């Protein structure tokens, strides 16, 4: 049955009013009581601007306190936050806004002008615009039904258009409690958020904060010096990062010849597997790295490896969190097959896309599209990401999306995209093109930039005579990778 | 919607196979893997003895590891454990077994003969009887549906017969996670269980253990020396106790002139309010006392007061746990009225007793029958326990139950029972009787002993001419109390 709990932010403000909810590098601090009051005020102002229960409201913002307030505020109205990636192009944003039935977009002040310029058929308001409104007398929700939708975050798939992953309050609740059962919960915990809040990895930190009563140390973006500083001198105990950042943090530690304070207890590592030499380096520096595996559909990590096992289970993502289950779609779990996961943190489906939902979720089991196996002790090894997924600095890039864009050029006959190893980003996309001899690399990239976020643009274009294809005429990306080596 | 999670014991055995699940004073230790294996084996043997999915199986046992195994084993079969209080009389047990539709009773070896002698129309098996069985090839449940029934525990009410509180797996899950969000969760935690496991206060410790991956230090019964020893020398970090025990523990500390180790972090105090001088004493000795309020229907504590607030909120039970809500049935929360609670740890109702359920639960709110108020900061003060409830050494005693029994004596015309203050037990029941002059105290108590557990027998009988009654001819217990003072 549907479980009802008190609204998590109201509850935390009641239990621990003076506890710090968010602090920033600049020294700003906001308590749970203040965060609650500001969120409720903002909700009443949003109501004055016409946002109602059930509305889908886009959030287009860099990491900042106002963004967190806006997301909580929408939950008080029973409206759904559609988290927009600020790196996307106009085309990409247009698709998500339209598919997600977004009627209003809330933008941080610095990004307001740019999204207004895009002329979407939506009401664009900056946080400051809303702040200037009167508070309406709307009744705010003081209870949460865990089955209700809270956020929608778009994720690209192997084929077709991006899909809007619907997260219920329950998905976030179970993710937060599942993480606490794994990592423990200490009164002195402080979680650093440097990942974008428009990704579930960043967003989930603020939900944990409300549920645990735990301060978040908020950075506008990842900057290794600021992260290093926060761990060394600001009592941060837990950090969520992606592999590319770990390397830079280790460099800083090595330069200084020092170690993190013993109170620092968890470097939660997501966004692709960490290379063994990097883990060895981390171990030498006593950095407690928890490797993890998750995706938007699982509301953040669903499989995590503790530091004790990090080096004797090199390459493993760990075991599924307490409320989660995992199996491999193969004859035996120890043979490679598609990874399936199940649990109350897993999305019930994609917004307004029952076909995609049916394809991905059956009997509660989500087919991740990733390939992997489980060893005798139950540790998961991810062998291959979702059909050729390129993870570049923590962002997911699907080759098919880039191929589809480049195919739109008149001079292009065929195109294949793969991820090339890169010291800084892990992987970067590169494209193989069969096309007219007049075609230049610059022209291709300029064209693609009209449609694709910068991080998705191929870093290199190779012109070839013919793409490698198998008997069924399907592109063989593995052969393209061989051309690179 | 119904949430499905992996079976909690199987899951913990998978995540932390070598972690200690239970240790005893005698030095016996059992890991989660062993506990899981033994429980699954026991389940298969129970299946051989005819226990099937949905069966109601009585548990009649002192605190011991086999009892915990039996309870887990029943959950693997989808059978429901009906927890029987071993202090009850034959009459009382008969009622619960019959009302609870119990067909099989599992008894610890020492209590097997006594319950067999009672000749109930049920199949009585000792744990050893079951152990001798072959394992059947039954399929064990490897998933838990949180909406399914897990245990039934009888509780007496203000009127009528005891009622079977049904706890779903979800009630226990939410209670455990709600407690963790309040107390935190540390890898070094070890919870001492000295309260009877047939009460929800004792049982819930073992559910938390399975969910947290936390060792329980199990005592067969409360003995202050053993508890003291466990805190001082066995790395116990959390203890659940009732008020009467706290006094004895403080005495032991004072005798030794020492303090608990700093790793000891929580003395969770239930079963009635603690007197101020006792709290002062505890504070002087740096004992971190967490006062709490709860009942069988709430699957253990639902309101808890942290030590920081213990002395400036003397008499308060604290604030409702994170997933719980509380309100007072009066004009304002700060006026005395009946305490209502709501949350996913609260029972959905009584077994086979929709009348009692309807009376107690409306729209998810449970009417506790207790009176209280909430101060401006949201702290609950319990003013009066469920209509004259007598809490004696942590056991609940309802005056109406004793009155009903004594009324059955031919020589008794009228009877009124109240709780008298007692240095050792907090309260003890005493009876006021209007009856024939031939009646003696001994005869009354001997008669009552046929029907009532020993702890419910009046400690004193006062013979009087007339009971105090109000205009509606209802007994005024407050006036009886005045006669005692």
C-alpha cells in the first residue's frame, strides 16, 4: 500500500531546526528551519505565478542554494521538477521541455537570459522573478505520498530520443535509506556536493540531507582545489565524485605530501569504473574510495564496493544495497549477460512513454542495458556499459545520438562513433565518417554543435572509405576501436 | 504500492556473512551467515512438520538464539509468529491461541512440558523436536512483501479481551529505519537485548540487527549485573531498558564509583515515564538516557527524547521519529487530549477484529488511548497512560482485566483496581473490594492466580464498604488513588 510520511523538509526543520542544512565555500550557512521557511515561502510565490499541483516545472540552474529551495518548494505544491542539464543545446532542451510537458521553467538569474533567448513556448522565470511575487494563500502539502512523482530527469538511450525517468518520493527515500544502511549515519557527517544537481547524483545528496538531518557543503561546480580544501579544512566527511575528479584530487594530495583527516570517511565514486593504478594510488594515500554503480533509473548508486574490498575485488562495483536485488540475464550469474536490478529505489518507468517502460521494466526488474557478471562471492563486475555508452567526465554520451546528428549532413554517407581513451576525461567521443571529399572536420563539428551539447561533440573526426559491418550489415564498433589502437 | 525487498536475513548474510549477528554472555557467537543457514534449515524442518505459508504459529520461549532462529524460519515460510508471553496463565494463553487461530506452538525445550500440560488443541513442538525432523524440499521466500504479516502480539485493552496486533514486515522495517535515522548507525554498534523477545521491544532489536548488520548481545533475562558487565566490558553501545532497570544499573555504577565507557552511546528507555531524580542521577553519571514512548501498535518506540533535551524537557517523551506524525485530539496541540499517531510503522489493525481496528485506526491515525499534550517546541508530554494503565516493571497491566477476574468470585460484589507507587516496579496493582465479610486477601489472590499472570496479581487487597462512583455510576479510580495516599 501507499505509505504516507510527513514532508521530509518540514519534519527535519521540526526535529533539528538549528542544524545546518547547506553551507557554501563563501561561508553562507542556512539551517533546516531557514531552508524550510524559504522553501515554503517560495512555494507560495510560485503558486502566485500560476504553478499548481501536478504541474511540470523545468529547473535550469547551476548549483546554488536557490535551486535547492526551488526543488523543495515545488514538492510543497505537488508539482514535479524536470531537471534540465544546463550543458544541452537548444535542440536538446526543446525536446525535453516538449516531451516532458513543461509549461514553466525556473532558471537561476545568470542563465535566465540564455534560456529566454531560446524562445520556448513556456513561461520562463528566474528565481529572483519569483522572489518578487506576493505569497499566495495556497495550502502546502505537509505529507508525502511515497508513490507520487517528485522529479523527472532525462536520460539518453541506446536508440531513439531521450526518456524522462520519473522518480517518486519513494525512489529517493529508499535510495537515501539504502545508502545510510550501507555507509552508516553519523551525527558529524557532512556531504560535499560538487556534482551537478540536475543529475541524480547531485540531487540525491540534498534529499539525503533532508532525511538524515545532515549538512551539505555545496560547490557551484567541481574544482579540485575547492574540494581538496573542503575535505582538509571544512570537516567534510563524504564526497560524491566521478573517476576523472579522483585523479586530480590525488595529484593535489601528492603535491602537498599530506593526507585527509581521519574524520573523512567516504569518497563515493560513480560514473564508470576506476582504473586499477588509480585505486592503488588512492590506497597509498589512505583515501577510502567506495566504488559504485548506478544510473538515473536507480535514483543514484544501487551497487557499492567498500574500501576493504576495493583492492581484492579490483574492477568490481560491489554488492547491491540492502533493499536492492540484482541478477544477470544469462544461464548463470557468473556468466556475462545483461544486468537486471530491482528494488524500491528503481524507477517505475519513463514519463509518457509506456513503450520504453515496458521494454525496460518487467515484474519490477529493470534491464539496465549494461553487461556484467557476478563472482562467487556476489560481487558485480560491469563488463560493458549500455551498448557502447561513452562516459566522459561523468557525463553519459550515446554514440547513436551523435551518429544520428552527423547523418543529417548532406555530405555524410555513413557515420560511426566510439569512445576513445582519454587521460583527463576517461573517454571522449570520436567519429568515423564516410562522405564527400569536400567534407572537413571543422564543418562536421560546427554542424553538430547546432544540435549537441559541447561535451558530446566528437573530439576527432576520421574520414574512411567504409565502415566495418557484420553479416546483418550492423555497424561493428569494436572494429572501429581497433582502428584507434 | 507494495514494496518488495530481498529477505532481510538472507540479504545481510550475503552482505556481511562473517559479521556477528548474536553473541551471548556464555561467549557463544553466531554470524549472519550461520543465522541465515540455521533459519533456512529450521524452516525446511518446520515445513516437514506441516507448517505452511500463512499458518499462525505460537512462539512460547524464554530469550535464546533458537527462538530468534524460529522467528526468522517462520518468515521464510510466509508463516506468522504469534508471540506468547510466557508469564501468562493457562486461561490467558488459551484465549490468545484460540483468538489468534494458532494451530502449532513452538516452545523452547524448558517450557515445552508446561505448555503441553495445558492440553491446548494445538500441536506443541519444542525447538529440539523440530531440529530432529528431516528438511523438506519446500521453496523458501527470498523476497519480502512489506505489506505481508510477520508477527502478531497480543495487547490488553481498556475494555474487553486482548487484541492481536498484526505487524507487517513493513511496520518492522520502518520502525528500524526510523530508529536509525534518529540514533545514527555506526559500524561498531552492538545492541543489548535483555527485554523479553515476546514483547515488541525485545523482538524489534533482532529485526534492526538483521537490517543494520549489527550484533545483538543477548541475555536470557534482565539481570543488572549482567547488563552492567556487558556495557562495561563487552563493547555494547546501545541498551533497551525500562525505568525499573535504570535505577538498578545506576546503583551498580555508584557502588563501583565508575562510568560507562565513552563508546556506550544510548540507553533507550521505554515502558513509562522516568522520575526526575532518576534522570538527574543518570546525568551525573554521564549516562546517555533516551526516553521514549511507544506501544505494541507502533512496533516499538515512535517518540524519542535525546539526552541533550532530557533535563530541560523533564517528563517529555520527545519528538516523533522521522517517518511518524503525532497530534493531540483537542482544540490545540498544547491542550491535553488523546494522543494520535500515524506512520508506516503503525499497525494497520488487529487480527480478526475489525471492530477494534475501526475503533482505534482512522485515516491512518491510531488513537493510543493515552492522554498528553505537545509543548510549543513540539515535545510530547504523556499525562496519563491508556485509561488507568498500570506499567509495572515494563509490563502493561489493565485494571479492567483484574477487576473482571475478581468479579467472578461469588463473594465479591464490586471491585476496583489501581496502580500503587512502588520503589522497585514503578507501579503495582492493588484492588479495592466490596464483598462478604468471610472474604480474605489470600482467597482473592489464590482465585485470581487461576486466571492472571503473576505480575498482574494485586499486591494488596483493601476491603471497603463502597466504591467511589460518579453521577453516571462509573468507578472513579482517582478517588481510589486518594485512599492510598
